[in-house]
């Protein structure tokens, strides 16, 4: 007979426990998630991100190979384990100690308020068909892999009334699109779809309450997102997104209604912006629109350092686009103490007289390292000689990790950053070669993504994320996807501009390029 196991779960020392029932041989993380206990799962249960850490209080749990890779001897002795590699064979009592999704509720990194505002003002001044009705509003939404960003716009004068952001609730199924596609293909498509629809509903209600306006005042909703997020929202099967032939079900503009798609009570026209390919979605098209690529005479480069790392290079007549396997490191994903740009995230690090100091977002007590903090810490450790050019921590910190604010940067975190920055640099080099240009010939560099907001460009150059030649050409544009969605609220001409961008885009698959491997290895070093 199947042996039933009871896991007593405490969320914190002083909380009441929950009981989770499972069978011998079941995975602990799966059992916790099925019992609605939110626990971070950024690597999709691969045992690499360390975010699903629990602490065994009573009972026994074998130590897995992944436990040994991610946790220190001391932590193992204290009973810490990764839930994703734990298979209890008897009753246990555990405490959740990873950051749950709740910690990500107040996310602001996806919005660069001024960039959006400027963009929308530009639209207003050029738009002929902008609505001028009193009390009518529209919503722009960036459906990101990590975060959801919302903005409410007055259609009377085009001003951004308010904004709101939240964690993408699908994050419990992994931090990147690959993990989500895997979950979808394993039969969880409906669950992922329901989660994101609810996330959008909740965000819209929260924003309307914040802006003190009613649903009935909304005229239109526009959503931009990468191809996988849109597939999951539409409940399209993702089988062909994660494997050859990488063929999306639908890349075009989708016109529907809010009640049909996301279950709002009111029937509001809802439009989803068009994408370019399985890898380069409507979020990038929207970003290119916001940065004005439809009229660029001179070659420019657009880099979105979000979870997917998309790069676009070119001008109005010809654009090369690609998506790199940069992973979520720039958003704190797969980093042991990595977090999004939330209050308390360390975003700035410096050494003065060998003493480390740091700043956190909103000056809140430190909770982790966001992408910018990671870049800053690594660049400072390089300067101090505590990391060598190959990325190795000096012996003293090799096993224990480098301590910061009661947390630590471990060797694997540095590797994650190296892989991510190398993927971006290789992508930039290969696209540049396609256009037959040098970095010196580029006019402007648009750096999009939530983390760009606090980024010190010099430090990004120092770790090799950006070439020195681009140092003075970088424009940090924040959440360009949201800016593009806001611009698209204006008139049909904007949609035509997006379609022009799409028709001039040519996709490049980096792994098909002969020099990909050599370049990738070359750029791993600092
Ligand atoms: Fe367990 Fe990432 S989900 S280590």
C-alpha cells in the first residue's frame, strides 16, 4: 500500500503550522506548491538557484548532490535543504526559509516613470486621433516574465495618472521562460494561464483603486509581453516554443475583450501587441517603438536586460534581432541571495579603505542583491583583487562565499553573472558583424529593463557587459515595453509603425553562428 507521509510546515518560528500530505517518492517542492504554500522556484526545480531552501526541524531528509553544490557544510548541518531535490520517506517538520512570492509584491523596477511620461507626451503632441473625453482612461500593461507593470493614462490629456507593479504569479513555476514552457508542456498550461489572468485582474483592480477611478471609465487595455507570456495568457500550447521548429501559434495583434480573456466584469476592448518571433516578442516591438527605431537613420542598439536578454541592432530600414540565453541573473534570479529591485535590495556597493559599504532601495534593511547590486559587488571585488579575471573568488572566500550584509555572494553567483554577460556581449558582437559595423559607428545604445535604472555604466563596462566604446552612448530607458504599450494607446498610426519595425526585422539564431562558441568562452572572463 502507498505510504502516506505528513509534513508539518511552519512559515516562520511563530506561525501556525500547515499540514501537507504526500506519498513516499513525491517531491517536496511539488507537494508544497500543490498545497498553495508559495515558495520560490526560480530554476524550475533544477536545484541550482537555492531559492526553495527549507529547514528541517524534525525527521530526516537525505542530502542531495544539489544540496551540496548550493549549501555550505554549516547550513547542511543546521538542517537546510533544497525542497526541489527533497523526497521525504517519513513524517517531517520543516520551516520555509526561502523568500516567498509575497516578498516581491512591491516591485518598482519595471517602471522608469520619466521615460514613460516623456514617451507618452511625445505621442500626445503628435497624435491627431487622441480621445478627449472627460474621465476616460486607458490601461497599458507590460506582462513580464518576472513582473507585471501597469500604467493608467488619462485619454483627456495623455498624462500618466498612476502606475502599479506586481510579481508575475507564475514565478512559482520558475524564473525564466524555459521553466514556464516546461511546466506548460507537463500539463500545467491551464494553471499557468489562470494564474496570469488572475494576476492581471488583481493588478488592474489595485491600480484602479490607487488611481481612485472606476472600471467603467476604462476605454481600452493594451498588453505587451514576450511570446511565451502571451501564449500562456492566451492558453496557447507552448510545445513549439521551447523546441524546434520554435513556431508560435500567433504573433500578430490580438484584439479581444477584457471579460472574455481575463474575466473582468466589464467588457473593455483589449489588444495584445504583435511580436517578431518565438524569441523576440511584443515587449521588444513595443520597446523599439518607444525608442523610435521606426525613424532611426543611424544605427542604434537596443538591449533588454530582462529575463531573456533580447538585442536589436540597426536602423529604420534593417534590423537584426536576437534573444540570448542570458538567464535571469540581471533580475536577481538564480543568484543565492538575489532579489528583484524591491525595497531593501542592495543596488550599490563600494569599498572605501578596504571597508565595504552598500545602499539599498528605499534605504530599507538589506534583503538581497538585485541585478545592479550583483554587477557592482562583482566589479568592486575585481578591483579589490578578491575575484580574479577568470571569475574565481580568492581562496579565503572560495568555499564560504563573500559576506555582505549577513548574506553572501557565492562562486556560483559569479558564474551566473559571467554566463549572462557573456551571452549579451556575444549577441552584440554577432549582430554588429551582420551589419558590418564597429561599436564606434553606433549612434545610441538603449538599455531597457527594470534593473537599468540604477546601473553604473562604468561598472557594467568594467565587468565586460558593455564595450568601452559605448560608455558615453548609453541611454537607460527603463521599462521600454510599458512605454511602447502606452504609446500604442494613442492611435492606429503607432500600430503601423510597429508593423514597419516588424517587417524590417531579421532574426539571428546565435547558436547557428560559427564564431558563437569561441566568442562566448572569450567573454566569460572579466
Ligand atoms: Fe530548488 Fe531552484 S527551485 S534550487
